[in-house]
């Protein structure tokens, strides 16, 4: 099965933080200005508020209440508040913008895009909207659209050197494989702002994509001098160390990233990828659960979360049902994901309550053009087995469950839990007892990108990419 091969090989994506984010702050209205994002891309922060109007006292109060609700995590109340502001003050672009931010936070990407498009229609040069909308394009791999959006923004009077637009344009060029343009754009930022850590991070990822790992490490060292508390820097360093086969050091960097920012989704994605590669399914589940909480619109995060749950179904059939639900979530975000389609069928097959869905998904999986003849035979055998079990009213273990290695299904002690900062090699010092150096995941931007997730006020997000990881060992490593 294509799904089974993918899981067995742990083709995961580590994530480099690339982000364009939106945030809502307790200001009157939100228009955003760039901030440092969790790794190579750019985040945003609210910028100057709209000028107050005596006629809009109630609207201003409603806006402040909506921002407070957002900060408290009550998105339904925040959305209601911003809509009420728009009823009283239709000219409030920031309220419309913030509706897009809330939709992103909730994983409603189409609604978010519609909200941003409305702002852009009313004010084409609204930079926060250009940044967030461009990031949504990147998430959908619409790199040409993102590039066109940023380039148009840079043509506006006074915007030709806007660092936030240029940094995001660098990211879009890089994701599109236009590395020369990406490098030139990053250097264009640094020529005017030599202390721009985002530009250094983006430049490092350009080198990473080209396999120049030591050069990427050197550039990130410059970024770290400028902002030693940026989790994205450590996240990307972790991906470099994975490429250099220094797993212990890579793990330490990912842990450092999430310790600096507990809402940094790329770090959790990468920690989960490493755990999954070692078949520490319980540890992977914990990391990916945090990732999907932070980035509910990420189909990759949901896919890997489903893999982690599926790996535990041999011991707990309920995990199989939850895996099926997670695979379905992937399909709701990305309908053309064969891994999720096939994965849902095999996951639901583990428990009688999921048999109806299992049969439907397995049949659809069988009809895929990418499904091999051997996989089709496996599906036919499974469907026949389900029919027989229905007839006998007695569930039987599936072949996948029999293959499960109980020792590999992690409990509370996992590879990731056991590596403490004290045991981690210091910068520039080779590890003494490194964990076996097998790439958990070769990163994309770098080693798979996990962009920043949405943060605090309001949503901070990031673009993601992924790259397959090396096949995990047959048995999980000893962690004690």
C-alpha cells in the first residue's frame, strides 16, 4: 500500500520556519508591520491604528472588546465583535483583516483568503494583507501568485525597499526554486538593513536548499547574534545538523526552539518527525498534537499526527479510529492526498465501529491510478476479511496489527524526553555519544518546512514545506 510504504519509510517533513503572520493587538485597529518570524519568513505585528472618529466611539469599544476576546482565545466572541464593528464602521479595514486572522487560526483558509481579498479590494497596498494573503498562496503551492502579489506591493510608491515584502518575496522565490533571485532579494534587504535577522535566515535557507550546509550554518550564526531568542534560528540549525548526521545536536536545537516559544509549531513538527522516524509513536503523537493545535490548517501536520496515531492501533484500537479521523481532516484540507485516503481505510479497518468507512476509503484507494497491483490485492484481501468478520460477527487482528512491534510503541519515556540540555553537545563541540545518525527527515526549508504557527495576537503562521526522511531503524533505540 502506498500509505504503508510511506509510513514504514517515515517519509516525513521537517519544517523550517517560514512565516508571514497576522496578529491582533489591543489597538484600535490592526494593520500590521513586520516582525521577526520563526524562521526564514516574516511575521507581522499590528501597525499604526486607524485615526479615531468621534462618531465611532461604540465601534472603538467593540473593537477593543473583540481584541480582548481574541487574546483570551475566544475566537467566536472576537469574530462576533469584529463583525459588529463593521456594521457600525464599514470602513474599518482592520476589523475585516482580523476576521481573516481568526479564520486562519481556526483552519478556515478559504474564509481567511476571502477576508483578505476584501481588504485588498478596498486598499490594494495594505501590507499586512499582502503578507498574509501571500502566505496562504504559498501554503497552497501557488508560488507564482505569491511572487506577483509581493512584487506588486513593492511597486507602490515608497514601498520598493519594504523589508517585510522583500523577505517574503525571498521565501516565495526560494520555494519556487528560483534560488538566484531569492539570494539577490535577501542581499537587497541586507544592503540597507545589515541587522535584519530575517534576511539572514532566508539567505541561510537558500544555501540549505542548494546543499551548502556549512555556509548556511555560518549565515545562521550571524542571525543568532542579532536575535539569540528567535526560535526559528535554532529550528533551522537543527535541520542543518540533521543533514550533517548529527542527530543529538539537531534534537537539542529543536528542543531549544520550543523552549523559547511554546507556540512555535515548526519545532513541534520536527520533534514529532524525529520521534516518528524512530517509531516512538506516543512521543510523536504528543508533538504532532501540539502542532495541529497551533496550525489547524496544516495538512502536513495532520498527516503526521495521523501516522503517529496509526502506529499505536495494534495496542489500542481507538487510536486507529482517531487516526482515521485525522486522515479525514487531511482530506478536508487537501483532497488529493492519496496517503490520507489509503491511510484512512487501513486505520478504520482496525475496529468494528470504523468498518463502514474503512470499506469506502479502501475502495477509493484501490481506484487510484497510483495504487500498484500488489496493493490492490492487499485491499481486496482486506475487504474480503472485513466481509467475513461481519458475517462471523467476530473481529480479527489485521496483518498490520500483527506486524506491530510493542517495544516500538512509545510510552512516557521517549527519545525526545530523555535528551536533556545537559546531555547536549555545546556549540562547536562534537557530541561524545550521539544518537545513531540516521536522518529522521531530510528537511526542506530546510529539512522539511514547518513554518511558524500562529501566535498570540492574532495568528502567527508560517509556510511549510517538507522533504522525505531517511528510513527509521527496525527497532527503536535504547533511551536509557
